[in-house]
């Protein structure tokens, strides 16, 4: 059973309701998530960078978005410059 959820943004300090940028619905919710990003060269000694964060999901169309924390973003930037 799906229930409607109007989620509050945790991106930044403001707590404003955000509508989906794809379908404009406000039926969104946050979920804990993990993503492992691998670099293109797929070296055995570099297993990628694991991110644990919250993902904001539109419960109407499935559009999802997240923000990569600054520490992990710096690792991605450095990894793409090698």
C-alpha cells in the first residue's frame, strides 16, 4: 500500500517543501541510500568511492536526486584528474 508523503527538504538549512523538477508533484520522500561510484579505468586497486547519504524520491514519477557530500566530491574530482 502506497501512502502519500510530503517530504521536507534536508538539502541545506531551509526546510521548504520541494516539488519534483520532472512532474512538479510534492509527493516526495527521503530514503537512506548507498552508491559505489567507479572510475572508468576500473583498476583492481581502486574499488571506487562508497557514498552513504539520503536520496529524495518523487513517489509519483520516480525521479530521484541526491547531493554528494563535499569530502566525497573532492575524491571524485581528484580521481577524474589522474
